[in-house]
C-alpha cells in the first residue's frame, strides 16, 4: 500500500498534474463569464450580422416529434473556443513568468598541448628581428 501511495505522491507533485488541476479550476471559474459573454454579447452581434438570426432558437426537424437544436450546439462551440483561447493566453503568461533563467555559459576549455606549443612558436617568431 505504501508503494502505491509513494507513486501517487510522485504523480501529484509533478508539474503536469498541478498544471492540469490549475487549468480545471480556472476553466470552471471562466465558464460563467464566457457563457455570459457568448450568450449576451457575441451571439447577438453575430445574429445581427446574419440578418437577425437567433442562434439559440435554430432547430432542425427531420421527423415530426424529433427536434435537433443545432443553434445551441453552435453557441456551445463558440463558448468552448473562447474558453480555450482565454486559458491558452493565461497559461502562456504563467509559463513566461515561470520560465527558468538560462544557465551561465561554461568557461572556455583549457588549450590543448599543441595549442600551447603553437602559441610559444608564434611568440618566438614575433620576438625575432
């Protein structure tokens, strides 16, 4: 039982699990805001542009007694896209803040023995008149 607990602890503390949990919480918090934005601002504007069509009432009746409400589906798609875009930019901003600073450049390697000899020869040739 303790092995399972250790594996769960390792999984839960990983960054991916925490990012997922934060995304779910923020997504749930955004849902009412985006829903209101879509229903009361975006879809009426789109309805106005499309000659007054109210997307929430768009239906298709293939057979009497069966009503397919595809307008509500369109509203849900727009709501999903707006939520996804908002979360994308939020997580992108968080990742920019969390990005680790680059490591300092390593010192240059020590010169090889042949490079040392070549420098000595060069210096000796420069000194000779």
